C-alpha cells in the first residue's frame, strides 16, 4: 500500500469530491492514511509530544467537570492532559491500536476516560455535546480540511472552545513532509496539512462561527542522541517515514536517509554530541460564537 504524506484521523465515510481538474476519492485516501498511521508504532513517538497536550489544555483553559473531546487523539496526549485536569474526556481516533495505547496510559494513571473509534470528518456525537474539543497534530492531517472543522464546531456548544496544535509550513515537520513528498508524492488536489499551521487558513475554516480566535507560535524540541538515532526511531515507528521507506526501492533508501540527515543536521541546535531540533507549531484557541449562524 502506498504512503500518503497527508495523514491521520478517524475513518470511514465514502465520499468523492471534485476539483477543477481532478476527482478526489477522499475515502480511498483516508483508507491509505489509516494504514499509514497504523503501521510502525506511533505511540512510541507520540508519547514524547506529551508536553504539547499539556500546554494546549492550559491554553484552552480546560476545567474540572467540563466535557472534552479529543479529535484524532492518537495515543492520547491531549486526552490525558484534559483528564488530569478532572475533565470528562472522550478520546477518539480512527486507529483502534492507538486508542488502546491511550487506554493503557489512562489505566496506569487511574484516569476514567472514554475511548471511541471515530471519523474526525463525520463525528457521531450530537450537536453541542462538548464544552471543549482538542486536537494535537491530528485534525490537520485529514484529507478534506473543511469537514473536521465543521464537525468540531458542530459538537462544541455555543460559547465553548476548540484548541488545536498544528505544525507550520516552515517547521521541521513541514520541511520533512515536503522532503518525503519529493520521494512519494501526495495525492493530486489534496491541500497541504501544514495550512492548518497558518492563521489565514484557521480563519477561513473557523472564522464564520468564531467569537474569538487566539493563536501563538510555539516550538516543540525533538531530542535524540543523533540524526542517525532519530532516523532509526522514525523509520521503525512513525507511520509516514515507516511507510515511505517501505514504498521505495531499497536503492533509494540511502538517498532518503542522506536527505533527512542533512535536514536534521542543518536544524540541530544541540551541538555535536546530541540532536535537538526545534519544530514550530501554531497553538490555536477558538471560542465558538453564541450567536446563531446566518444562512
């Protein structure tokens, strides 16, 4: 199965949309994406990003007793952060294995969390079911950007909040995905997930129903022993890089490794004996308007 760089979130609705030049089978793309994120073991990488979930829960002002939905939760970083603040949390993703990993983490901490397989583009919850919706590096990877935005706005009550953490186009991860895309191109017509890391795109997706949108550019530091160590971990466990290596002829593996190594070393601020690579992301908090949406 071929690698798709635009990846990650709940699965299942079969729908084909058209652009001017190309018919896009979003369902087929999501199935390939699901296979990508189910490959390797994202949880091993995902747990290292826990600090982003904690910071997002703080930015979104998650409070005890609030009903919180984690969309495209992966192995549950924002899920656990919200539950640690005594919220009532529902954690969703389209990869059951990742939800199982999140459930194991919750059990270890004695946290009461509901885990449920869901499609971020077609959530099964009723309108206004939650006070807060969160997504860390999750909803941004859906094929059709408008649908998860619409769904999060729908299931959050009037006056509720949506908190997002999205890699920016020029971040390390944004550059990594462009590099990978040069080896295995993404599907034609699909918008870059990194658009979610830009303020204009957030306004385009959420502005019509937002009373307020606050954004802040932050950095997450990837900390590894060396570039070789990072590549070893991400080649084995991170779905996108795991899949791209699997999709390539072995003769091209060395070239890809050289290109990723060069990117890592260029961005490394950790000195010659370690790897510290900052990756910029956009932290977003949207307050949903209490006014009815005009037709």
